[in-house]
């Protein structure tokens, strides 16, 4: 139980920091809204659903990347990771809490993004919403892990997309498939498998990411 | 408490620490001195468990939860208040009667009246006082302090002196400083690092 209390305390800290600094969520909201507005005017009238679903997932992926890039900024700028890793809490709790906080920011951005997509392009179906939920989990689990790796390097802004985007390809495949296929169950199952596999790998190896 | 044999650390091609031997018994007070770039901070980070040596061995008889580390940075969140920072660390360290302990430390270090203000609004000296509160919060067995007098005014330095005097003998100290004379009354051992 103390593990989840630690996760709760750390996630609460991240939400409080965002509430005070407001430097992640507004950027994510502005970015995703701008993408839809720009493409609303850039695409020909009545674009196909297939094309706009692709656009939706690219927008979600890059919006998430914005949030992931900022996830460990307080720990980097104020060197607080040293303080956190010295505490007796399991180091994976730091990853889990950060993933949950990033997931909350991404979900908040999508609460605006999905209706906006429906207004500008096509209605959103239940399978797409399910795919968004499952994809978010995978994006935040893997992205937070890679964000912690990238933040320790000088080329952090370049490194995170370079590491993250190839690993996000299966998420895009599963999510787009679930959004457009007649029977999305197979693709949703694939996303569940991806989430479970990468969550376990990230959880088990985060200890080595924060060790110097 | 702490035994290091032929300790060394490289960062790529650069060697920042070489052949350090030290023995710090329980209750000891070891003062580390040396010029800038002599490896004091690296040595302290290794002893605290924040970095691994690339050469030699180190044995620590304390768990990481029993280490209190003060670095060059205060290791607190600037957008949180002093109380929120200590509350977070208190939870993670499972400090019993957290509220009382935090209140006592904030009172002692003269931060009680500003406990609900964000750390970003603090002066460097106040932030250093908060960092000392963070280090002492969980009553660590081993205190690893890197330049603890840095940014403290005379009143703050006297508070720290009083704290060191109170804990000397009860806790084990490893402390890096450019002002060894100030710590002369407490020191049980000295280690001078060559640049």
C-alpha cells in the first residue's frame, strides 16, 4: 500500500506544479487546436474519414510529445531527481506517478481535441474513444520512460522524439486500425498487449534509468 | 559506517577522482577540503549513493533512507511552498508525526512565517535553510553535506553550527567545505583532495 501512497504523493506534486506553473497543458491545448484549425482550412472540402483519422492520430502523438518533453523539466532544472532517488520509495513509483500526471494532461487536451475534431471533420465513434484511452496509456508509459532517459543528456529535445516516435509506430498502427476497421476488437487487443508489455518493461527498468 | 578503497571516477575521458581511501566510523565527522574541480562533489555523491565509482569500492553500512544529502542545489521544487516540499519528502521518507517534525524544523530555521509561500519567492539563503530542513527531516544516520554554509547569512550559519553541535557524535557527518576553520571544533578527521 505504501507504494501506491508514494505514487499518489508524487503524482499530486506533478499536478500541483502544473496548476501553479501552467507551462504544459496550455501549450498542449493550443497546439492540438491549432493543428485542427490549420488542417480544416488546408484540406480540401469534405476530406475522407480515412485521411482525417490519420490527422487525428498525428495530432495526438505530437501533442503528447509536447507534454512528455516537459515532464521531467522541474526535476532537471531544480535537480530534484537526486532528492527523489535518495528516498526509500521504489524508484518505479517516480515513473508511474509521472506517467499518470502526463496521462492526466493528455486526457485533458483530448477532452478539447476530440470534440474539435468532430466539429471540423467527422464524428468520433466508440472504437476511436477506446483506442484513444488505450493509446494514451502506451504513449505515457513509454514516453515518460524515454523522457527520463533523454532529460539526462544534452541533446534532450532531439533525443526524445528520436527515441519515442519509432516506438510509437505500433501505437499508431493499432489506434488507426481500431478507428477505421469494421471490427476493431483485434486492434484494441493489440493496444492492450502493447500497453501491458511496455508498462512492465518500463516499470522494471526505470531503476537503471535514474542511476548515475 | 563508510569505507572507501582506491575510489575513482571518470566521466568519459576525464578523471575527476583517483585513488581515494577513507574510513568514516559511526559518529565520525569528516571534513573534505580541496580546490575547485578537485572532486569533492563527486566524492560526496558517490558516498551518498547518487553515483557509482568507476574504480575502487565503497561500503556503506546504512540504507539509502538513512542518508541525508545536501548538494549544490537545494533539491526542492520552486513552485511548491516550503511546507508542501517538506510534506512531500516527509511522506516519501515515511516520517512519523510528520506535521510536528516539519513545524519544528521550519520554526528552528526561521521559515515558519513563510511556510505557505512558494520557494520561488525565497532568497538564496532562505532556500538553503529549507534545504537543510529537508536534509534533517527524516533524522538520517549519515549526513553528506556539500558546502552547507553556502548562501547562509551569519544568523543562518550560526543556526547550522548549533545543529551540527547538537548532532555531533550522535550522527555521522561527511562534509565538504571551503571554510575548514569553521568546522575545526567538530571535525574528527580531515581529507584534502588534490586538484
